[in-house]
């Protein structure tokens, strides 16, 4: 027992050391009178084999051939049984069940036995060769070359597997993708080295449809915490523009001038401004200054045919024309020029400039009147030396290329790594000059398999099928792509090169440092965006006739709330149980009013303490989640229940059978509530099996409508948010659901660990990974389930820190 206790407390990181010392798998003592494997086999026969036998094979399961004395032989089936027992789903309601003490003892024995087997038979899973996805590629190029442009949208979208787009098995390479890599690498390498074309070109930025929104301070691609426009500015936007040379550039603002009379200033519906720019990344922004309260009077014309908001028909004209607005051009956050834009007017009256339409697009043309080229941050990063009398062109080029390729390939280089890059340089050097040779070599780096793929190598003497720790440099790569979706930085690489990264104290300091870095926002945007289906919010289009109040600012506010909430859990090292029942969230006035929460003013998001009466604690009270799990015109108890089972409990139901009919909302002309429709649907026994698990969870959220507002009635009837789980547990409403999840916090935390570990490893989890998941969960439980402990536990786990040498594939020996 002492050996087992030591292994449990120290976690998975000590397992290889224990094996090296000759430790044997411990014998776990049962909580009952030491039942034997025969007793456990008898329990399966008595309570399970009536359905799960070789003949009936219910749900594709048979327990007849399972041997409790050899759990490792059928670990996949045993893990499935353990998951069902932990969720209270087996034996099902209405079937004979063992006494609670006996069931608890069996569950404890099974979990302990599977974990013992994992200690004695270390299995880190399949060795995978993973390609960067397009977001990781863009981030890696940014950090390698110090280029602040987002190139991810210039590459095709990546396929997803197991819920994420960084899964090795689906990140294939096609000729089309390689063509895009080559094109993007050529463009980026020219910009970074200052080899861009001197001919004028056009860059267009389309303003997001953001009616009347003020600045919200949401991080952009390059992690600049705001778009550096005034917080009270309106109807504008900003974007990173990479100026190739010093010179004059034309910045044109395209406005929506529908209904505007002829005006000399606004010819062709645009305003054109000349501005001098230095070479390098420039933040180009345009915005309207916030008008005074008097000027904010909005004048609109409503007609009987265009009146979706049920406003009075007729023309509303103010006593005086609305004041003109001031349009400002800003470069790198500083106002460069402000012009006055007159009010709209037509033959029916004056129209106040309408923020949803005022500024549509920013266009930059140039360069004109070239003045030379200021040395950019990218050039300073690349050209660390210059050819001179004491330093030949080739020697300087080798220094530059070696430095960049070492960072790009994330390991020390060999002669075979350098030779092809130098050959590319030398060929171009002879045809043109030194700088163009460097530019071509950089392009070659950016399309090299050593850059695109996260390759890991086995020790020279590693036997096929043997298990070993990955190198410190390989660990640095795994960590940086997990937390930053990008390359490891110099500090991490230096420690890895010194062999210090596997030191637990050093590793913990580095993980905490990286989580505090702005680049860790990638964990929020990439992991949370997919785990919570937040990326789907962009495509949610609630029916405007049913929900006229839903618009782009509200959608963006919902997304911002969830991102800031997740960020705060990481930043403040909060318990992951906050995802279930936090007493705080992040709101601005628009979202607070949508939720019916008073006392929040202005467009800036801030942390708000929640009163329990708001029913908003945790993820399940957030508009983003409630909207993406609804239809465009009504809620869906199935979508919401499925989302909870899949994302919060890791217990997804099987896919529905084909040709499931749509719900009939108005049978016989009578409008039904969602509960009444589902009662009809569940009357089909084939449907009832899965719906008995999904629907109760979804019904508890029925007080939230399809865009997350609280309501008491549906179809004119009071909403019944009570529910009963398959095991007979009764609960009511969001607060009841929170209590259910907290009562099963082990399952919730394990589900979260599974999702985060899948993202961290870039592969789906298998049965042999589950003991590592449970170790992380136990470590977290000892620290109040705090997020830092979970992240560090995943990084120190067997699947993350170790690698199995392939048994069938030809291996590449470590040089």
C-alpha cells in the first residue's frame, strides 16, 4: 500500500522512475471484505449479462468473456463499464441493481485495478507526426520573423477530429495546400526581408458589422490589447497594414451614403486621405467621434412593408437637422487627420448618420513617392550581420540561416539541414544579390517539412515498442504548441538545451510563466472556441421576426463574455468548477441589459458579481452557449442536453437513427411547448433510450430562450423546468442542474481533462489514456481543482511526456 500511495501522490511523472527501480504494481485493498475476482465476475453475471451477453449483445456489449483477474486484456470494455457506472447509467432504471455498497466497492475495485495495470504497463499511446494547422502556422511565422500580419485566412481551413482542428490524423497534406504554403511563404518572406514590390498595391479591410458599437478592448490577432482607437469612438475599426517602404499612401474610407444628396466631399461614396507611412507594421484605423447626446437623435423612415421592429409607421423628423459627424484617421493609435462628414438628407427629411452603415471599408493604396526604407522589426530580427571585408557573404548568410532554421525546426541543426538551405541561398545570390538570397532561403524554411511538422525522434538504441521520455527540446515544442499554438521562445529553448526542462520545479515555473504571457490567449481562442462550440456563434442567425433584438454587437458581446470568463479562470488560477457555478461573469451594458442585470453601464466589459436570482452562474447561463445550442426560432432540449453530455460529462449519446422526423410544433393547429413536443417524440421506444439521458438536462435550461434571455412562459404556458435522470434523480432548473454537476464533479473534471488532454496531445484519447486522466483529476482535487494544477498535470502525464518507439514503421535514429 505504501508503494501505491507514493505513486498516487507523485503522479504520472514518477511512473517510469518507479518501473526503473523495479517497483511492482501494488495490491489495492477493497472497501468490503476483500471480494475475489470470482465475486466480481458473479456480480457481472447477476446484474449485467442478462442484456450484455453474446446472444443479445445490447449496445454492442457482452460481458460473458470478461476476466476480472486480467483487466488489461479487455481494458477498452472495462473502461466503458467504469464510465457507465460513474455516470449512474448502469444498471438502468427499472432493472435489478446491486446494493449501493456493493456497487461502490465494484467501481472502486475496477478503477484501482485499471490504474494498477497502467503503472505496470506504461503506454503513452501512438507516436504521431503532426502538421501545424493554419492558426499554428500563422503564429509560428509571426514569432519566427517578427511579422505582425495574420496569414491564417490565406490557407485552406483544416479538418477537425475529436472536436479539434489540431488532430494529427486529419491534418493531411495535399498538392493544393502545398501550393498555398509556397505562395504564402513567398509573400511573407518578401515582406519580412524588405523585398516587397515597389509598385503600388491595394489592401482592403472590411469593417465588421458592428452597429453603434464603441471600442471593447478585445485582443486582436497580434495580441495588442485594444485596436488602439478611443474607447468612446463609434462605427470604425483598425487593422495591421504592412507598409513595404517609406512613402505616401492613400487611405480611403468607403461610406454607406444611401439617401445622401450630392456632396463634393463624398464623391464615389468615399473619403480619400493622403498619409506618409514608414516601412513596417502600421495600425491603420478610422472611426467616428462620439456625438453629443443631442446629436444622437436617430431619424428613420418606417413603412408598412419594412417595419420588422413593429415601430410606428411614418416619418420622424427632428426640430433641426442632426449635427455632422467627425471622421478621424489614426495611424498607430494617434489621430492623423479629422474631417467633417455632413448629415444624410433626402427629400423626406434629414437623416442622422447611422452607425450600422456609416463606415463600410478601409482601403490602403501605395506606396507612392518612395523615400527609402526604414529598418523594420522583421529586418532587425533577420539580418543579424552584414557582409563585410572581414565577413564573407556566405559566412554571414550561414549565420542568418542557421539562426532562423534552428528556431523554426525547434532543435539543433545537422549538416543535412543546412546544406539545402544554403544551396537555395547561393543560387539566388549568384542570380541577384545577398538580400534576395536570404529571402529565398527563408521561403524554403517556411515550406520545409521540418518546420511544418512536429517531428520527434527515438534514441538510436531504442527497441521497437519500447517506451522512453521525449527529449527536453521535444517537450518544449509540445508545451508551446499546447499553450501558445506557436514556437517555443528563447527562454524555454535555452532551458531545454541545458536539459533542465524535465526538472519538476523548472517545468512548473515555465508553465506558469507561459500561461501569464499574452500568447496564452491562443489557448482561449483555439481550445475554448472548439470545446464550447464558440466558433459556431458566428454562424448562428436567430430569426429576426422572433428575435429582432439579436444583432452583431450582441453576438460579439456573448463571445467576449465567454472568452474573458475562460481567460480569467486561467489568469487567476481559478477552480474549473467555476465553469459550473461561478458567482461572477464579464458584461458590458448591452449584454447586461439582455440578461436583465441592472447597474452595468458603458461598452467596456468588466467583472460583475452575480446575484443567484439571475441564474447566470457558470457556462450554462451564458448567452453564447445557450444560442449555439438552439434553433433559429426556438430552443432545443436535445442540442442542449447533447452539449452537456458531450462537453461537460464526456458521455455523448450514440448518433440518431436515420430519417428521424422533425418535431410537429402545431399538431391540429394547437401550438405546443417544447416539452409537449418532446413527450410526443419520446413515445417512440427507439427514440426514448437516448432521449432519457439528453432531454432532462436540456429541460432544466428551458427558462432560457433561444438567445439566452430568461423567460417564464413558452407558447403561453408556464415553463416546467423539472427533470428526472435515468437513475431516478430529480432536479429543477439551472440551479438544480448545477447541483447535479457538482455532485458528480469527478465526472465533470475528468471530462474537462479529457477534452484538454485531447487538444494538448493532438490525438483522440484511448482506453489506455484514462488512468492518466484520473491521475490529473486526483491531483486537481487535492488543490481545489485549480486550472494550473490540471494544465501542469497534463504536461507531466505519461501521454504528454513519453513516447513509444513504433513497432512496425521504419524508425529515424536520433543523430
